[in-house]
C-alpha cells in the first residue's frame, strides 16, 4: 500500500460511479476528458447504456472524499465496441471510452496525464486502480510486465480485480514521468497464471476524440443499446 503522500500523485485518477452502485476506474487526460473502459458505460443489470445523468467522476477519491466531483456531459465508446460479445477478443480490443465532464477540473493538485506510445514486450508498466481491495484510494500496484501484444491487445502480468476496469496503465520514461499507454479491460488466465488484458489505445483514442466532437449534446442522456447482461461492471474473465 502506498503512503498518502505517494497516492496524491494519482489524484487525476478517479472512481467512476454508475448510479451510485457499481464503479470502475477512470483517468483525466485533459481538464474535461476522462479515459476509461467502454463496458463501464453499460448498466450490467439491463445490458443497456447507463443514463448519462447516472455517471459521476470522483477525482482522487480517498477515504470517502474526492478532490473533485463532476457529472458527465456526454460519453462515447469505441465505434466497434460490442457489449454483447462477452468473450470476444474484438470486444476487449475495442473496450475503451471517453467521457466529457460537465465542467472542467481546474485544481492545482489534479494534473491530467499525458498519453504515451505503446510499450514493447518486456517493458515495465504500472496500473493505478480502485479495485475492490483498494477501493477507497487510488494506488499503484507493484510494477508488472508487458508479456505480449496480441491482436490489438496488451497482455500484462498485472493481477487486477473487480473495480480495476478502465484503470490507466502507465509507463515511465527516462524522465520518470508517468504517461498513460493503455486501459485495463479484463482479467484473464494464460498458461495457468493470472494476467490482465489492456487496450492498444493510440489509434482508438484518436477515433474517440473525433466521435466525441460529433456526439449529441445530451439533454436526455445516452441512447440505450441492447446487449447481454451481467451484474458486475468489473473486469471480465476471458482467456487470451
């Protein structure tokens, strides 16, 4: 567990709460944009897109308080994401979304993260999340390794848990500055060991920003889309 001082560098990572019940993890990449997993936008009880008014970003949530609270103005999932494909590699590969907040977060303690290039196999990365065993503070797990690139996915040695969906994956350059290089989509098993699957996001991120520019400005919320249902919004079990 990280110290409080160490955890504060992750204040641009936050809990993404859906209808006050389920939660994922998201991270600010601008003062107004939050990066997360696409499946976090769905109500797992119904399989429909969650109403935009039910999605709230709690930046730097720690022990019952957030450094900033924001409602969501609109959100877009990757155009090729299919929530109904519960065990498809394509589903995980496209499991990334952008949320636009109703109001920007301008706070001297909260600095949005830059994004960086895809790390190569063997590179060390870190995941900062609100998994269920660390749901009250954003903390970074021990550094783990990029095992492979596989069909547009990163296979990581990181052992993630429910609540880690949408968590940013960070790389650290020579300057030591953390940059987001991926987003956690699912936990899985490979060769008998626990791994996690993350999105190769640089190209999808460009598409998402373009889609957000043309998305409806919702008064009534997101359009609902039929899909398969599941109660947890945490990372899904699949085998890579």
